[in-house]
C-alpha cells in the first residue's frame, strides 16, 4: 500500500499532520514516534535472542534423553 504513495502523497500527509497538530507540536510528536520505534526494535531483538537462547537450551536436553 505504501509503495503507491509517491512524493505528492507524502506532502499531502505532511500538510494534514501540520494542520492537525500545528508546528509547535511536531518536534514532540517526532520524538514520541522515535522513542516508540526504538522500544519496538529493542523488544523485537530481545524476543529473537530469547527464542534463540531457548532453542539452544532445549537442544542439549534432547541429546541427553
């Protein structure tokens, strides 16, 4: 869906966001989005590393059986 949004579409979205939130709220909104993305990426990395650790832990116990 986002592949079909070109430069004019992005500009339109930016104008609408600017109208809704105003220029003074945009930096705060950008920081909030950045923090949210950072937390999401960190959580995803933790889940992947936990699942790898769990898989590594389960392999030796299966070999001992």
